[in-house]
C-alpha cells in the first residue's frame, strides 16, 4: 500500500539545517498495523505527516496505492487524502465551534455526501465509539478520553483504508489509552491499515511490527508476529 | 456544506461578540455612507431622465465670441422655435419656456405669490409631466387657460374640484384652470407650480421676433432617427442667415442627458467642470470610505487568524480543499456584510432627512423598486468579496502541519500587510481632517472680509403692485412713525448684480479698454441707508441738486480703471446718457466674497430702472416691532400684495452656503473615517493585548511599570499614525492648493494646520489604543501567566 524509498526531509532555517528524515525506506502492506518509535526529535511526526500527504518530502520516492505522489500539488493531495486517510492526533484537534456530531460529520461533508446518508454513518460510528449520548455536546464539554474517541470516530467515519495516529494515547490515562488502542485494533481487524507513532512500548505491542527511528534513519525493525 | 459554514460563522459571531460588533458596525457605517452618496449620485444622474422622449429632446444653445473667448449659454431668441420647426424637417416640435416668473394669485380672499413658467402650448407633449386632469394636447390652447400642480390647486381650492375655476393673476387678468399636473419630481430642471400659454404673453406684448434678444429657453424634439450632427451643422449657420449682424454666431443642440451634469463650458467646449466633477469626487469618497471599512474588516479578520488557524488545519486534514476554505471564509464575510447592510439600511433611512438638509437636495429611496434591492444585494456581495478576499486567501493558505503541531506563530509576514492597511486608513482620515480645517479657514476668511456696507437691520422689499406708485407716501410714513431711519429706491439687492456691461466712454479712455462694470442705480440716500463710505464727493441729493438725476457714483476700483486725477465732475457716457461723477465710494462686495471687487457704476434717477426699496430699520425699536408696523403700512398702500421683505444679512450669508456644505461634508466624512479607523485600531489593540498577555506578565514580574508597559504597547500603533501623517500631508496640501485656486480671495495654507491635524490624529489613536494597553498593563500578572 505504501512504499517509500530514500525519503528525505530537511528543515532549513536561517542558519541551521535539520535533517529530519535521512534517506528512509520501508514498505507497509495493506492490512498491517505498524508502530513507529524513537526518541523525541527523531522525525516520527515528520514521517507521519508525509505519509498523510500533509507535507511533501524533499527527496526520494513515495508510492501510495501504486501511484508515485511525492510531487503532487496540494489540491491533488487533498483529493487523495480525503478518500483514503484518517488522522488521529495526540491533542485531539477537534473544532471547538462544532458539536461532536458536526465534527465527525465534517469529512463526509467534504466528500459531498447527502445529509441523510451522513446522519446514518455518523450515528453508526458514534455508537461504535460509545459517544452517541454526547452527540450534541461541544468538545470542551467532554473528557480527554471522550474527545479522543470522537477524534477516532472522525478519522474512521469515511472508512479510510489507512489510519495515521500520532501518539493517540499521549494525553490519556492508561485506562482511556487502552480503550483507544482496543478501538484501533478492532479497526485493523476489520481491514484498515494503521500506522501509529508512539512512545509507549505497551501500546506498540498492539501492532504487528515496530519501526525504530534515530536521527531520521531506521535503526531497527522488529516484527511482533 | 453551506449549512455547516453558516453554523460555524454564526457561532463565531456569537462567541466573539466584541469583535463581531466592531466588525459589523464599522462595515455598516462605511456602507451607510457609501449608500447615501450613491443615492445622491443616483439622484444627480436621474435628472430629467423620466421623460418618455428623452432621447430626442434637446436644448438650443448659443456659442459666440466675446472679447476673444467663446461663450456658451442656453437662452435663445423667441423666434427660434418656430423657425426651426419651419426650416428643419428633422424637428418634430419645438417649445419655448420663458424665464420663471413670480405672480400674485388671487382666488376669493386668498392671496399667494407663486412661481411658474410661460410655455408654448406643446410643452406637455414634449416633456413627460403627467396631467391628472385635462388633455396635454389642449390644456394650453386658450390664451387665458392655466395649468396648476396638484399641490398648488389644493392650496388655492382645497378639496373643491379646481377644473374650470377662475384665478386672478397680478390683479390684471383672469385665467381658467384647464389642467392639473402631478407635482413635479425633484429630479428635474423645471421648478414651476403653474404653466401659462405663450399666447397670453403674445397678447400682453411680451413676444418679439428679434434675433438679438436671447432671453428664452428653446427645447427641440427631433424626429426618431434624426441625425444630430447634420442638424448641428445647419444650426451653425442658422443665426447669420436671419441676423446679418452676427456672421460668426453659432447655435447648437444640447442633449437632455448632459444638461444636469456636463453643462459647463470653457471657450466653447464642455470643460468637464460641471456637477459631474462633484459626482466623481463623491463617488471616489464613497469608494474610499467603503474601502476603509473593508480594510477594517480584513484587519480584524486576519488578527483573529490564530484563533481560526486550528480550524483551518483540521479542515484540511479531513479533506478540505483550499478552494472550499476560501469559499467558507468569503461566505462568512458575505454573511457579515449582510448583517452590516441591514444595519446600514436602517441608518440610511434614519439619517436621510438630515442628509438632504445638509446637501440641499431631496434624495429619496424608491423602496418599491426591485432594482434598489438588487443594488443592495449587489452591494452586499461586492463588499463581502472585497472585505473577505484577503482574510480568505490568507487563512486558507495555512499549512496544517505547522498549525496542528502548535509551531504556528503569527510571524512578520502577517503583521506587515496589517500595518499597511492601518496606515492606509489613517492616511485617508488625516487628509480629510486637514481638508476640513482648511475649508473652514477659507470660509471664515471670506466671512471676515469687510463687506464695505452695514448690513445690520437692513431689509429690502421688491416694488410689487402699487409700491412704486405710492413710494413717497410709504417712505414718509415709515420714517415719521419711527420704523425706519433711511429708505432708498435701488435697481437690485445689495447682494446681487443684475446688470453689467462694457463700452462706456470717458475722457482719456484707452480705446482697447474693455473693462466690464457692474451697474447699479439708486435715487439718492444709498450712502446713509447702506452705510457706504465716501472717499471723495457726496451721495445723490435730488432736492438740493436737481441735476443729480444724471449723477454718478463710482467705486475705488472703477476710479483706478478710469485713471481720473480729480474724478468729481468728470463725464462718463453709458447707455446713451452723460453721467457726471459726484462721488467716489470705498469698494463694497456686491457679488462674491471670494473675488476681488469689480469696478462699479452707480447711476441716478435717470436710469429709470428701480426694482426694490432698501430700508434701514430704526434700531431704537425691536426688529419684530418694526416689521409688524411696517407690514400695516405696506398693506395700506399695497393691499393686494403680501408683505414679503428680505434681510440683507441673511441674503449675504447665502453666499457661503456652497462652501459651508463642502466644509460640513468634509467634516462629516472625516469624522466617519476616523471613527471607522478607530474601531479597527481598537480591535487590533485588543488582539495585541491578548496575544502579548504572557509577555506583559513576565515583564511585570521582572519589574516593569504600568506606564512603561502602556507606552510599549501603544508605541507600535503610534508609529503607524506618524507614517500616515507623512503620507497624508503632501496629498492634503496638493488637494487644498488645487481647491483654493478657484478663489482669488483665499487663505494661505498654514503649516500649523498640518501639525494640529497630526497631533489630533495621534491623540485620537492614543486614546483608542491606550484603553486596551492600560487594561493589559494593569492586569494581575499571576492571572495572565496562568493563562498559558
Ligand atoms: N518546522 C520545522 N522547522 C525546523 N525544524 C523542524 C520543524 N519541524 C520539525 N523540525 C525538526 O525536525 C526533527 C524531527 O521532528 P519531529 O517533529 O518529526 O520529531 P518527533 O520524532 O515527532 O519528536 P517527538 O517525539 O518529540 O514528537 C526535529 O529535530 C525538529 O527539531
Ligand atoms: Mg512528534
């Protein structure tokens, strides 16, 4: 599903150059659950952003669903993104002015789905994430765990093939964290590919495979199955 | 999708009440000003556009050379209309309109002075002034017929049917009402309340076939498809054909569409100096005020960008295209523009009467007209697009990665355009402040100018009805009863020139001299009545010097032109009379207080041209008492006519109306621009204070004083105002220097005006910004530090 070769990302500021990704190569197959680990600043988020088509690489190749997309324009990337990829962030990133229902509905709106169909899908996923009773609340009226469940709901509502999660449990206590990990595992079992950045060995154990990075390079790859 | 945008927009409005209010209010005020100006422009442009045959109606004009310069004017010989109908197959009809006149209407005991026109009987077939009663083809056929407007008919006859009723005019002739006109709209050059047929003028001996008498307006209706240029070619040579003396005198047809706005000529061609100039100027001002309001909007919207950045990032992550985000933000600003427009319409409705009074027009809103609402709708869209474009592109270009990671900071890229916008606003505001001050100075300067006569307690009354006949009786009684101290019969009011001309002869005159002199006549006593100052000789006194009927008084400027060493006794030939000079007076202002006084000749009783009596009231009694008693005397000797006096000082004050209007308008617009700009500044200051709250907290903990922090926060904004001033000063200087060129009697532009305007704007900016700055500076640092 994803194949990157010699991927590079370099941040340039006035006087320093930071190589965030240094000729990184690996492959992720459809249906896999991959964890990415490494010390702070090693390039995990950078990698995830590129995989999620939020950012472009400075070099190398990125093939997504057999398409070379390393140099696609922003609007083309947006097109691919909204049909294929869901995101979960450490800091939930819900829109404060919208209710739970409306937040989850958002990706479907950008897919130009009919209102009745949207309602059905959103309610279905809210039930699955057990936040249906909070559908008319605003994000600030929810606990962290609830907010993250809403964020997961939003990520999966359009049935993406790939979910990218950047420290999804980082802001949660362990029981809420476990719940979210269980949700991701369930999704993976239903066929969704998942790539997750985490600092927690505990969480990483939910995955099939761990990619360890250091200074923008892969240093180790362990398979858990 | 739209519903979702709408929801977000409304929730944002409600959540950020202060900013929504500032934003919408600023936009509403800007819109209201622009709407008012547009209404006025619409009114100007619509003048005489309602005539059904407007595309074929023309006004005949003259173009002839005087002292080397081509002059154009719109009054023509009375024979022209019939001649054109006869000579030009292209002409369908021609109609004449005589000078408007004022007549005394008597119906039973009712007496009214009414103004109207004498017109050819086909007038109502050319122009579209609909009749409520009567047939436009025949209403003016009978020479004793009269057509009234609805309002006048009601004034004269109340609820009775006016048709067929008799009205007595000027105690001479009876007329039968044959038609009732709908009241004239405001947007027409005609101002009559009644129409009389030309046949009446002819029977009264007022018609002539003299090609040299250019005293009538001639309107021509061309046949459909007639070629204007070919008819104008023929018009060029028409007058010489009938008037052998004027071989170079041209005539031309001038279309209805240009009457109101373009009819200003210089050396024979339109010089673009007509009212169109004001229309353009105010159009620009409207655009600017709207622009400033939009700038405000952009400024406040981008200032809030940090708060919206996260939303943008998330939307992009879940699949929003840049274009849909642009659509969202523009939609939001159109929503705001809509709310602002609602408020603006309310403001316009409330303020329209005052605005009309200010500009001296009757601008109205046609609420029933679909086009008006379409225009408002268009206005909303345009304003929304204008105001929303920059924020939309700005906000939608945020990179989601940066925003969501929290590394997003406003950065310099954001500050610069915002500063540019503030500078633009203040530049415009400062220009207007300076202009207002200089216009005011110029008006005061002209007002302070010595008139050269004493206008206190001075009134005049036209010689209506029997006043001329009973003049001596009235004078004696006014004086003996202590109402007036001095009374003089004159040719025209002291504030107007009714006659001027060149070609006088005097001893030693340079044969090339073509100086134009004002002519004025009096029978004697003007010196005392008006308080003129004699520098040489004396006033007329027919009792003591019977030959004073051909005496002349000249002003100092005339003396300079005539170059007499000893003027007394010198002869000046004018209008076929040998006038002998008996006195020289100091110059006084007869016409414009902005122009140097022109040479003036005051002639004695022989001129036989007297139209009014000038009365110096006795200041021993109150003016009210004097006038009440005077009315009784006038009623006694002139019973049929109302007592209608005018104060000379009030008439003089009217000379400043146009400039006063410019001054007040400039002031109002300056105030509005400042207000809108300050709203914007206030909004920005609030955001600045919010954004720097942590910095302020840290500084305070480290020992900074409240005043130090206030200064720190205000400094940035003041810099902008100073830059604006530097930009505004030359622009204002240039504009005002240009404007003052129109006045030969004018103020010098003074440097302190600029300093004052600069300080004023800085003061206003300081007050606006410091409220937020002080609030931020005095906040408890413990609280603000915890806000992180
Ligand atoms: N916008 C940027 N400009 C400059 N350097 C950046 C930028 N974003 C990231 N970097 C640098 O790139 C490197 C990789 O950053 P990245 O955010 O990918 O790390 P990370 O592995 O996600 O760390 P963490 O575990 O702390 O989230 C770091 O050294 C960081 O300083
Ligand atoms: Mg990271």
